[in-house]
């Protein structure tokens, strides 16, 4: 069974220090490949979900 992404977050170094070693994968933004494309894909998926929800209401 493939692993699924369950969360993507933008955290500061302070956030990470407060959370401790609870994350198993962390990439600094400047080292994340295709980060801006990832944000666009999340925005697109969010818009599609919103349209789908609106369609069920009306």
C-alpha cells in the first residue's frame, strides 16, 4: 500500500524546535524541488473541491 501525504505545512525553525523530533521528513523551502508547483497544485485541488461542494448545495 503506497504512503499518502497527510499534511504539508510551512513551519519556522522555532516551530520545529517546539515540536521536537516528531517529523520524519522535513525539507527547507529552498531545498524542496518544485515547491511553487506544489503550492499551485494544492490551490487547484482546493478550488475543485470548493466547486464540487457548491454543486452539491445548489
